[in-house]
């Protein structure tokens, strides 16, 4: 798989860039706060440049895409767990009523 990513550099770069944007949005911007336009442009330009550096490391036989994929999977697992917990809490009766009757 590592050799395939090295041969297809454009796909590798787009995967790294997409996962970088996703991880940034989910980890560093959870409250969806917006920055001024110039800072936003500078931020994304920095991520584009940083993704190029990560691509060089990927081609140099470091498992960058695989590690980022694991991070994304873990983030999605956490989100699914949070959704399940909130669904479970809504469907179960209120715990205060159960403890008061005991």
C-alpha cells in the first residue's frame, strides 16, 4: 500500500489535505468560531503547505496517510459514541425520578 501511495502522489496529497482539513475542523475548531478573512486564508495556505511537507514524508516511506486515517476513524468513533449516549439518555426515563422512589 505504501508503494501505491508513493506512485500516486496527487491522490496521496489530496488524501492528506482532506484529512488535515477534517482534523483541524473537528479538533481545533469545535465551537465553529470564524476568524477574520485574512487569517482564514493564511491558515488554509499554511495547511496546504504543511500537507505538501507531509506528502514528502509519505513518499519517503513514513505512514502519514495511515496514521491520519486512524486519527479520523478514532474521531468518528468518538462522535458515534456521543450520538449513542445522547440517544440512550433521551430514550431512558429520568434517573432522578428512579432514585427518589427508592
